[in-house]
């Protein structure tokens, strides 16, 4: 069950671009990167357009925690890998098509389909004090 507020879901889920940063071992944030993300129900998801070797994805997956900023909202998050066999992937693909389809099939194709299931992270809110 999601702990996102309705306004956070609307802001982050509705933003065209999200800014995410993973945490270092000393708990400081790395630099933010700009990515696409989608809302499916009460959950937020991001995917790596350039596969599992993309540096931001590797760092986020390894750290497991970071922060997301979008449309005036900034929240600490846990990056939760999604099982590649999870049934949510078709809904996530559909959300990416609906939200970003205007950019064309080649660009949207980088974050949908079977290859994208391995590089899907759910953003789960953390309740912590922001440094």
C-alpha cells in the first residue's frame, strides 16, 4: 500500500520530467538526473531508458534510497526493484505510452516492452528528515 499523499501522486505522477538522486554510503545525495516516470494507481515508477548499465540506474539500485523532485514536490524515496514477471508491467507500459506517446514510438520504445521490465523501479516514499 502506498504512503504517498494524493497531492504528491498528482504532482510527481503528472510531471513530464522527474529529477532523482541516489544516496551515497555517507547518506549524502548524488547529483540529480532527469528521467521520465509514471503513475499507475497509487504507485510511481521509473525506468532506465538505456538499460541496467546506465550509471544512475546502477547507483539507485545499489543504494536503494534517494530523493525525487518534481513539480514543486521533493521526497525521500526507496528505489524498489520490480519483479520482471510482475503483472504491473503491462500497466506501466500503457502509462508510459499514454504520457509520453507524443514523443514517438522510437523514444517511448526505450522505456516500454520486455527489455524495460528488468530496469523498473518503484518509488516508495520514506518518512525521514531531509538534510
